[in-house]
């Protein structure tokens, strides 16, 4: 399958998920995907007629642990289609048994992001009292002559 056909498959897949295909690079055969808030990964597609598999990775360290399931799937026996790989990536990011209520809630939960804003943090830090430093005590029993 040529790269443009793979990109078309990816676009169609994105229409049913919270992900967007944000970049394609035909010479590298790379497709970059993104979903709010800050969930990203990319897929390297094998060349036509080449025995290589797809490869998924993320430049975000927060996303990498979630891609392990998809990476294991890709490296298992048998050739995979791009659609199958993307579905496995999507399932990797989805908590087991959870419903997709909204993409922001889903990915905030996955990445452990707190549901707070900067104002709440400022209020919290304003309530913290600073301790006064203790006075230096002279060393007892040591003569400094």
C-alpha cells in the first residue's frame, strides 16, 4: 500500500477517535497523531514489499508507557494493517472497561493530570505558612580561643 493510501486510512480512523493526524512525512513514512491534552504518538510505516512491521513511539515520556500494549501487539506474529495498529494504540490509551465520556476527561485520567487551574494553585500556596528559621545555638562545650 502506498503512503497516501495509508494516510487516507489514518484520516478515516481519526474521524472516529479523539486523535488528529497532525503531520505526515512521506520520505520517512511517518504519521504524527495528537489528542488533547498533550497525548501524542507517531507511526512509522513499512515500505512497500518490505518485511518490516509498523513502529509506534512517542516523543512524550508520559505517553510511552501506554504504547507498550501496541508495541507488543505489533511485534507478535503476523502482519498487521495500519488500522489494526491504530486501534491497538487507541485501546492502549483507554483505561480497561472505561467508557469514552469525553476525550479531555479520558486523557487527563490516563496521564494523571489534576483537574485544577493555576488560580487554585496560587490560593493553595498562599495559605502555606513559612516557618521562621531557628536561631543559631552556640556550640556547647567547645572552646573557641
